[in-house]
């Protein structure tokens, strides 16, 4: 007795229909929990603080040439007077001061 493919598939279809709904729900829940961002976490807060610190001390940031030029032109006009003092500039240019200010903020 050789059964046709459709006769064999009928019981399997009812099982598949019964299982499909919970499996699909679990799949959708798993997909919703997956982050669209890469697995490597990027600390945007520290990147922003570091860029701000580099602007405060008048250092160049990895930007396009015209943004660097604009920052160089604007820096003397927008920098507060107390940041222009030589002692403050020396302190800001020290290696540990940027790390300390990032931790403080």
C-alpha cells in the first residue's frame, strides 16, 4: 500500500498549523529583543565630552578641514577669559586633566 504525498502531508499540516502560532510569536519576540546596533557598545557620552574638552583647549578635532578652520577662528572669541589664563591652559593640556574632567562630568 503506497500512500500519496498528500495523504502523508495531511496529518503533518494539522501539526504544523498547531505549532506555527506559538513558534511565530516566540520568533517575533526574539526579533524584537535584538538590538539594531552592533554588539560593540559605543560610549557616545564620552565621545561628546572628549570633543568638547578638545574644543575648550583649542585642539583640533577629526573633522573636515573647514570645520577645523571655523573652530580655530571662533575659539578666541568664544573662549571665556578664565580659560585663557596660562596656568589654566597648562592644566588643561596635561594628560590626566581630560580624564579627570570626564570622570567629574
